[in-house]
């Protein structure tokens, strides 16, 4: 009797053994349905052990081999195993991301045969430098699909002219390394031609018979980009993968990638697990973008996994950004990554936008937009040009105060203020979703004159429409774009000149080019300058470069106005000078002094429970266990005392943190491996916890 060890997506860290019914062609990587308790779950076979430790009479059979999806290839299994270990996640849950979504269960219970011979995964996905040689042999044996199907984009005519010499050098540096592992950091201002450059390298990889994995942030995966990529490859099929794609379409792209028909796979973070037997090159566009971090459910960082995968497969990986993450820039500075720089904007005559500062001082009470910004918008209206006003907060105002007694509207479930949404006459919590109607008077003192303090997108929209009643204004934030396609519809109206002023949050920062957009005004950026979050300034700089890049993309000159009380801040000065690198070095010096990443590696134990006492007791024990584990490992890691984040309570749960740190990734992981089982053994039933490896922030 043969036995299969199956990883299923449940919180348990171990896999379960099942017996394989006779004749069922189950292999390592097969996607199967198995019974777990009373449920039937989809899992992945991770091992075919010679025998089980479980008494054979107690083994349950595999319910079904899922026939409509290809098995998970060997290198993806290894990547998933790495990720499970590195991020401390159940392998089954990681594999649930790594396997395609499966169809409904076969109606017939029992065994179902595989209708079409599945490619033996171990043979096809040479998880090594064999990737390159497999590419040349594989190329001739695959053909284009007869008809396009959902998830595919029809390639148009090839666009993109000749590369300039700087771009050529960069593309050449990459194509020279095809067939071996190397990490490139492609850095250049927005519009310098990074996309054009990596597409040229990708075209070469495809021409040599390889497949290309192109990862983009969620919000950048626009039909325009898909069309541009398809066009750049002149007829080569592009498979598109993202979480909003219907399961059937995703399954199809998955199969096309596995069988080599999709030569380019363009996708968001989950595509890092796509099966690519002839993988030749990986590109991570906007590598600094936070959406590569999977935070819900299983946690992983797709950019970091892309690098791991490239090394495993022996292929080059290109990280592209106008504002690289400090981690990546640091790796380039120390020579671990090769830095490729594009200096100028690529379109002849296109100039970077000029940056000007406008003070907040002298604003009338309740007014949020300074006079020079209003003037600049007025000028654009006069010239039939467009303006973008950016504030990183939705709603009307982030707080509602009573000046008579000092009361502020707060969430009953979180340590947070409620945000005023005037359109719906509601106060809403942006952390837990709690909402209630705005009361006409202060609940403490009865004062009827409550003051909204601070500006959100709704307030901005209101003030702009009062000032420019004739202007056509559109607001873009999470509240206005919940409907599918709403964002694309606004973008379309901006493109066709039906909108004069666009008001919105960072959703607007990327993706689209609007040729008549010549003014970008930024409000409320100062909050991030003095934030407790250690990545706040890095993020703000990236965001401002991004939004600034929206201004003056075509022939018209662009202007960026920043309304701030801190125009002298080094961040704004660097923005003015278009000098990412010296600003990055300043930030790196600060990180070094504070012993923060990339100079140290962090893991954050996050705990939450109904009672503060339970959380504190759990963390006190965790702290002691960590110190014991560190001592047993001979030091080299540090563990800070438990702390309470500023959002001390969220959705009714008390929160507490414990930070562990080490100068060496390896030492930190040795500690985590020793510490986690101890934490699990605590059996603190009233406290939920998790360890966040490489946390985005410490809040
Ligand atoms: P990035 O990715 O750095 O923002 P893109 O690759 O999107 O830059 O290029 C910006 C614009 O410049 C695009 O419209 C692109 O077609 C154009 N472009 C890029 N390289 C060249 C070139 N060598 N000659 C002419 N136009 C170019
Ligand atoms: Zn009051
Ligand atoms: Zn709340």
C-alpha cells in the first residue's frame, strides 16, 4: 500500500498521511482532496514516505486526485517549504497559495482518474541551473494556443522604439547573465525607461526559449500594462495572474504556464508561485511597493521570495524602482546586487516636474487648501489642464472634537478616533469598521458646535467645489471605488478630458498616465514626517515621487506643490533635487544608528486577547522563554521587553508586542526555531498570537 503525506491549509504545522487507492497516479506535488476530521480539504502531496508512522489500519484514503490542475512542480514545492520555514507559516497554507484554485469536487465520490497525462513534475521543473538549458530544448516543442481565453491578453503590434545607450547597457547587463543567478537593481526616475529596458531583456529571454515572470504591485496591473507587455513581445502569449481573476481563468493561466504556452506570466504577488518549467528571468517592478507583502492569512514577501526562487533556479532577477526599498539599495551599496542606473527621462524634451512648497500658516479656520494651491488650480482650469490633489486620508475629517469640554469621538472597540464621513452622516472607525450616526451635540456637555479637525478627501472635494463651482471634480478613494470597475471608469473620464480636478488618496499615485495633468498638490504629508513608524519617511518619499511622476508626463511641463510646515526637511529637499540616492544614504545612516533594518533583522511577536492581563501574562512568559532560548544559543540575538502599540486595542482585542532582533538573519532564525515550539507549548488559549518575520512596521 502506498502512502502519501499531504499538507492541508489548516493551522497545524504538520502534514497528514493517507493511503493511495490502487491505480491513482499520485506523486509529490499532486493536488488531492482528503478528509480532515469531518471536512474534505484540498491539499498537496509533499512526500511519498515508504511507510507511515500511523497504524495502517487507521489511515484514511485519498478522496480524489484533482485532475484539472497540474501538480505543483518541484521548485515551487521547495520555495513553499522555504517560505513556510522562514515566515513560520503552516506549509499547507503556503501551498494553498502555490497551487491553483481547484474546481468543485467531483460528484462521484471515490477515485477519479487523470484524464490527460500530467507532466511529471520532478522531470519538467529542473529546480536548478538546468532551467536555462531546458529552455533551449523546450522552445520548439510548444505552440501558441489556438484561441485566446480569459486571463490572456491579445498581443497587438510591437511598440517601443530603440533603446537609448544607457538603457541598452542596462538591458545587456541583464541578458548577459541569462542562465545564472544574479540580482539587479534597476533604478531610474519615473519615465526614464525602466519598463522599456526590462521588457527588452525579457524579450531576449523569451527569444532564447525561456519564460519570464513579471511581478507588479496589485494596483499597477492595469489593462494598459498588460497590453503594453503583450505588444512588446509581438505575438508572444502573456498569461495574467492576480487574485481578482475568476478561478477558472486563473487555472487556465496556471496550466498554460506549467505547459510552457505562456511565455510571459504577468501577475501580482501570488504569481511568485506560478509553475514555470522554462523560467529564464524574473522581474519585480516597483520592488519597493508594500503590496508585495502578503499580510492577510499567510504572510510572505513576494519580492524576497522572487529572489529566493531566482537563486534556486539559477536565473537573473531584476528589481526595478524609482525609489528602491532601503533594503535593496543597501544590498546594492554593499555589492550584493548590481546597480543599473538610468539617469534621465527617456522621452526627448520631457522634464521632471518642478517642486514648490506652500506653507500651512495663515489658513483660515476650517480651510484646508492654501491660497497658492487654489491659485495654481485656477490657472490650470483656465488652460484646460488637469489638477490632482492628493491627501492620504479618506472621509471628511479624521476627528470630531468638542472645543467646549475636550471630548473627541472615539471608537468604542479601538484606541482610535472615529473619522467623520459627512456624506453618509456617519462616524466610522477605519480600523474595525464600526460606524454610527453623527450625534447633533457633544455627549458629554451638550455643546452643539462640534468641530471637524483635519482634512480628508471629502472635505477637500467640498472646499474645491465651493471655490470652483464650474469645475468637474472627481474623488477617488476606497469609498468611491468599492464597485468593480469604478476606478477604471474615473480613469477613463480623466483621460478623455471630462474631469478637471481629481481629488484622492494614494490609489491615484500610480498606474495611469494623464497627458493633460500638469499640477499635483500634496496635502497633509507632514503627518508621516514625525510618525513613530520607522518606515514612514521612506514610504512618504516613495509616494511623493510616485504622485509627482503623475505631473507633466507628456509634452506639458508639470508642477508639484507641497503644502507643509517643514519645507526645510531633508526629505523635501531631496525631492526637489530629484536625489533619491543621497536621501537613501541619509536614511540608511539613521537606520544604522538606531540598529534597524537593513542593519538588523527583526521578528515581532504580536499577541491579542480580550483581557489586557492575559496578553501581558502571555508576553511576560514569552519574554522569559526568548531570553532563555537566546542564552542557550550563546547570545547574538536581543529581545526587548513587551510593549503596547499605540493602537492598544483593536476591534475589542487588547494588543501587545514583543520584538526580537539580531544582526544576523541566521541567528534570528535559529532563535525563532527554538522559541516557536516553546510558545506553542504555552497553550495560552485566551491569547491569539503570531510571529511576524521582517515586519513592515512595529505598530
Ligand atoms: P519607467 O518605467 O522608468 O517609468 P517607461 O519605460 O514607462 O519608464 O518609459 C517612459 C516613457 O518613455 C514611455 O512612454 C516609453 O515608451 C518612453 N521611452 C522609453 N524609452 C524610450 C526611448 N529610448 N526612446 C523614446 N521613448 C522612450
Ligand atoms: Zn463637550
Ligand atoms: Zn474601531
